[in-house]
């Protein structure tokens, strides 16, 4: 299917819309969490009483990082093109919604996304669960075959696959470790814009 028929675009935020700056291993160490599993999954395995202060500390660390967010190369050009083409665009992040709003504001991308289409870890079951993608597609009344999930982490691609949408893997390093989950591999959103422009 040509790119121009893809009417629904769901974006991961950190490291996809923005430059990758989160050092998750360092954050895990700072929070005293095991480094071999993802942060949210470690927190889920704890009692609420134990997890709560760590969740708060995590949100604070991520809030600080959000204050320095920068859009990734070509991101704005892509969002602009999609907006002009009348596409629906949403953000689905494992970060909090509050931090997502701040990140988008600081990086100059806030105006591309309507409030209701910015989902954090408390608005939908976090990726790799596809719930957030389902929620957006249902709200937009757009079938999965016309939708795209873009992300830099394996969770993004797994969520996209589970939802039956096209998966685009953004890896600024260009190593594409999780390529088996991806329909397309790009280094930056700029390349997606080129694909859109070139293939039509
Ligand atoms: Mg990411």
C-alpha cells in the first residue's frame, strides 16, 4: 500500500520524535532497579507501597530530561507533511502524559498533536501492549491497515505488530537490532518523509 494511504500515524516520543537522550541503564541504577529488565516491568513486580516512591523518582528524572528535549532531525518536516495530508497523528509513550506534554512543548512539536491523542503510561496499558494504538484507531475510525507505528524501541514495534499496523523502526545509531519486528528501518524521521515523498 502506498504511504499516502496511511492516514493514522502513531509516534513513540523519546528517541523517535526527539533525540535519544534517556540512558535507561543509568536511570535503573539511580533508582536501584535491576538492569536486566525494563523499568515499568520491574515496578509492576513490586508491591504498590514499594513501587510508589520509585515511580515518583522516575517521573522526576524524566521531567528533568523533558526540559531539554530537542526534536529529532526532519521530525517537524514529516509532521508538517502528514498534517497537510490530513492524517491523524498521536503520541503513545511509556513516559507519563505530563512529561510528554512538556517534552513536546520544549521541542516545539506540541502544536502537531491534539490533547486527546497524547497517551502516556497511565492513559493506556503501556507498550508492548497494543491498547493505546487500538484506542487511537477506534477514536479516529481508521482501520489498522491504514495505520503506522513509528518507534525506536522493541516495545514500539511489538505493539505495532500486535495491532496489525505498519511498523517503522527509527534507530538513530543505525544498528537496527530489532529489525525483525520492523516493516521499515530508518535512521531518522527525515527518511520517512523522503519515503513518503518518493514513493507516494
Ligand atoms: Mg523511544
